[in-house]
C-alpha cells in the first residue's frame, strides 16, 4: 500500500526517535514531557511528543526561536539531496568551525526541528526536517539563504578577458618558435618570460594557460620542448568560445581523465552562468558548485537501477562521496580570476566576484557570421596585422605559417622564411598560405609575397630528410597498402612506388597496425614523427544550470531578534519564580539558552538529570570525569590548550595514567588524526552533546 509521502515521513521520524540510544531518547522525552514514569511504552511516549508538537503555540514558538544560522542549515537539508553528516561538514567547512557546526546540528535535533535517519536506498544516515514542523518552517527557508546576493556597490570595471582567440593563437605561435619555454618544474624560463611580457604586455595567466594547454593535450612533448598537436587544436576549435574558455580554466587546475575533465568543466560552466550580475562571494561560489554537483548527481541516479547506483558508489571520484572535491573547484575559481573570466566587482566583507561580460557574450557565431571579413592586413615587409573579430577556428590555421610579434588590441605577426619552412614541415603548401590570407584580407595580396612563398617552397622541396618506419613492398602489393583504410592513415609519405614512410611511434604500434590491416604478407619489423588521432573534448551544455533555482530576496525572519530575546527573558523570569534547587535551576536555565524550552510547562525540576559536561582550570578530577563519560558514550570532546589558538575537537579513544598526570588520545575530526593531550595542562575540556550524529 502506497502511503501519503508526509505520512511516510512522519513514520520515519518516529522510527528515528525509537532507534536513538536509550539515554538520548529519555533525555529528549524528559526535556519536553517531564519525568518518565515506569512502566513506560516508547511508542506511547513518541505519540505524546507528537501531540506536543502538533499544538500551534508550541510549533510557533519553536519556529520563533530559529535564527539565521539555524535556517541556513535547514536550507542545506532542503536543497542538498541525501544530506549526510560528511556532506554537511564539507559544505560548511569554510563557514563554521567543526565544533560550532556540530553544536548547531545537535541543537536543532534537540529542538526536534531536524532528525537523522537511515536512507532506504544507500543505508547512509541522512538529515531531514521534522515533518510535523515543515509546514510552519517552509515560509522562512529559501535558496537565498545559501546563495546570498551581496549588497549593491559601485561596481569596479571588469579587466580584459585574457582568453581571446588572438591571445590564445599568439601564445601557440610563440610556443612553435620557442618549444623549450619552460623549466623542468613547469615555470617559465626567465628569458621566455621577458619575451612574453614584451609581446603581451604581461605574463599574467601565462603559466596557468601553458598548464591548461598541456593538460588538454593541445600541446605535446616533442624531442626538444613542446609542440602543438594540430589535430587536438582543430578539434578544440570546433567548440563554442564559452566551452573553450571553461575547459582552459578547468584544465589549469590539474590533469584529469577525459571524462573527469568534462565533468569538472561542465560544473564550472554551470556555476559561471548561474552568477547574477551583482556577483557572489567566493564562499557562495563554492556553495553554488556544491549544490549543482549534488543535485546533478541526484538527477542522474534517478535514472539508474539499484545495481547501477551500487556500482557508481564504488567507482566515484575520491572525495565526491563525502561532498568534497579535493579543492578542485577552488583552484578552478582561481584560474577564472587569473584569466579574467571572473573579476572582483566590489567588497562586502570579502571580495565579490562577477562574471566577465566578455565571457557572457562569447557565443558561437551564427552561420552568417562564421567567416570574418577584412580582419587582416599585410604590409610590404610581410607583417600581418589581425584585427579583433576572428574566431579561434579562423585564426588557428594562420599560426602554422605566422610568427607572433605583438598581441594587444590587434595582434601583429610576421611571415618569413623560417615560419614558412615550419609550415611546410606541417604539410602546408603555398596555395594553403595564399588561400588563407586572401580569405580574410580586404586587399589583394602583394605579388612579392606570393613569389617569395613559392621560392621558399621550391627550396624546401629540393631536398627532404626523413626519420621513421619504412614499409617496403613489391610493386604488385603496393595497391593493397594504399587502399587499406587503416594502413593509409599511417602513411606519411610515398617515397617511391614500393616504399612508404609510416608514422608508427614504436615497434608495438607498427605490429598492431599491420595485424589490423590484414596485410599478412608483411613480416615483423626488420625514430619518426607521429600523428595521433585527435579524440577531442566533449561539448558542454552552455545554457547554465537549471538544477538550482535562482536566488531571490532572502525570506523574512520568523521573528525579530528583540521579540525572540523577550520571549526567552519571560521564560527565565518564570524559572526564577519557581525557586528551584540551584542544580535544577542551572540545568533548566541552560535549556532555555539552548531554546529547547518553548512553554512554561517544561520548567519542571523533576525532569533534570544533571551531568557534568565541562571542566577546566584546576578541576583535574572534573576533566577526567568528562573524558571518561565521553569515552563511554563515544561522544566528541572539545579541548582548549594554551599553545593553540583554537580548540581541538575529537573522540577520546584511550586514557593512560602517569605518575603526576593523565594523558588521553583524541581522534581529531574530521580526518581522524590522533593527538595526545595532558589532562592536567588542558585549559578546558568540554563534552559535546550528541543526538543523531555518528563518529
């Protein structure tokens, strides 16, 4: 029988209460219903607690006590699918110290606003909002709590985008002439850095650009330095400008497999195109990426069967199962800033980054705009000036025979004997050079240029030096080699009717290709240039993410701070009026401070079970008691020391007595690193409360 979804959620909430450790369960019951009388029935107690929450006055007070931090965590539970404890920690890693986040979650659980339960599909513990309260909480929760739009400020002017077609192609042209551009560690050589600064006016972003080209396979290692992989470059040129720029920003973050590179680039593009005009703080950008990644993963998993989901959970990228990405998004954002894709628009406590208008407008040209006209001029000294307007795909072929001189608003190149010879080595012929130049020039090409190019080619063709694998066959077998499509792709040159120069990289490849060709009359193999088949990059979706709703204005607070403080003060006054014993009054006062008490009926002295949760200073025995208690309940403790600026948080795993001291070992969160502490020297030891969290 299919139950109503809300009814099912209520059943799940009740089951989560019933499965809590007895000590935790009865603490919660006493805080809301008072002393538990024996004999008792857990299910009846849960029903009484449900009745308590169904009362409008209690619900309204519970909601009134929610502050902005509470609502932000509730928003994370709502908008991050299957929010586990690890995902929660990863999401808020920059926002809250671990102990602070832990206490916020425990507080929400104690206040019955959220709960943790085992997911039916994965078996993981996930957080959810109490179904008995979700209707009254809903109006105060929106995506704007996780994606806050900063206050409007006088915007800074965006810097130029450093990934223009002219700049990218000019960089490729420079590397063709200077293949040994980098040191062994990948940094630019001093001489090359100086030359690049003369050409481009700055080397800003150049190391990242070089790394991106290498990681995308657009450059390959040659015998001396680096050389362009023209097949990969031509495939890359078919992508839309936004896709090209996004891939470069993603690839500069590291070397990834082709599939992972696409996933990272698509996530980055979705983030970039989801940024409003006012921009986002860096922390918000990371939150946005987290939301898009998690909701995208949920969308994909909906179309998978149970076996596929199990397989995916065991083959996921390291770090993603806990909601983290190893800092990849942070690095990609840094690259976007270095390339001018993102720029600091203003400050609102921290830098606010907006998307470059040039990036947003970098669309793929329509068919009518595909061919740029009159963007190129040639002077008498064979200097070629390229004006803005040409796409990467249009500029790329020119780089085979032009050498960059300067790249500014317009790029200036030279065509000389050396650049022409390099082009001829790449298989370019004079007609290719003249045809490409005519295509974009508004004037007839200088006759002396055409004559010079032809003279250079005649000189080049008068001799040839080859290196590679030579396939020699009988005259009657040559046709089998030429007509075989697999073999034909590897023919670099036909040296004679029976002799072919092949592009095999090594003996293994040579044997494998010959075997695939079925040329069984060729025996075994009795240095060469190589030409690889370009795999290319996957196209990206350029429309932006539709998974995360647009952030609108932040919803109103459930209660003004002054009204909330007044309600808490009224509860404190009612507690004072009861004249309870000091230990009971102190514990009830603490419950009020934790916003657990929502009506005066909860101020019952008999509901108090005092437990020492904190000790410090000279209270050596108290500190040992807190540690012992935390060990037995497997709770976290927070330890302050004199030599550390922030307290340590972890689970105590051992305790050993010394002659004048006691040492205890904490498994620190979240990485589990073990650290030894002295009980005597600890400034303060505090046991952190626990409800549904696990460690």
